[in-house]
């Protein structure tokens, strides 16, 4: 879990930098297409973080022997809403 946690936190810090970059782009008056491209990149990065967290959660719970059917369905719905 610690390596996953470290990886997720590292990715979130990178995403934070992307968001700050988008703010700067807007302040500088950069083109709409450049800004939108960066927004798409940040959204995709957030999706990857969400999937990583969900994967870790499922693996952890199944290794603990918990019944995961309802939990997996809930997580799948959340992931689907990210698309």
C-alpha cells in the first residue's frame, strides 16, 4: 500500500502543478486550444489516479476475504462516471 500511496501522492502533486499551469495560461491569455489541451491532460491524469485507488481498494479488500460484489459494483459506477 505504501508504494501505491506514494505513487498516488506523486501523481496528485503533478496534477496540482498542471492546474497551476492552466491558471497561468489563462492569466497570460494563451489560446483556448492550448488551455483545453491541458485541461484534458489533467482530467486524464485524475482518471488514472482514481483507477489506481480503486484497484488498490479492491485488491486490499479481497485479500482480507471480504465479500466484494456490492463494493465492486459501486466502484465500477464511480469509475464509469469519470468517463
